[in-house]
């Protein structure tokens, strides 16, 4: 039996689209409960998922909060303009602006 104790709505922000984070005591029953939930395809790590560090969850929450409160940037680029990515996994790679 699973009991939902507390739930809260969070602003929609596409920080990690397609991912859902759950805080749970992982055992065989809860693993299969989550795995068999509609639109859940699996766990990161497959049959041996690893916990996400609390600091990472805090960083994600901060990014979601800032993304929800930060106005969208004004675009001053034209299609195909060369741009430089300064953060993230694509930092320092050649890039072109595309909408």
C-alpha cells in the first residue's frame, strides 16, 4: 500500500523534461509500483538505480524557481548567427542561433 502524504504543485519549467524525481524507500515492491506507472519507462540506472544527491535536487529546484521567475531573454540574434555557449554541456562548442 502506498500513501501520498504531501504533494505540492511546482511551476512548469523544462529543466529536465521527461524526468520525474521521487523520494522513496526503494525495495522490490516500490520499484515495481513506480516502474508500472503509466508513462514511466524506467529508472536511470536500470535495475540498480542510484539516489540523486540532495545538493543536485536543490540545484534543480533553484533552476526551476529561477526559470519560472526570470523573464524570457530578448533575442538579439538572427537565424544562423554564430553564438558562443558559455555554460552547460555544450560550453565552448561552435554553435549557430536557430529558432
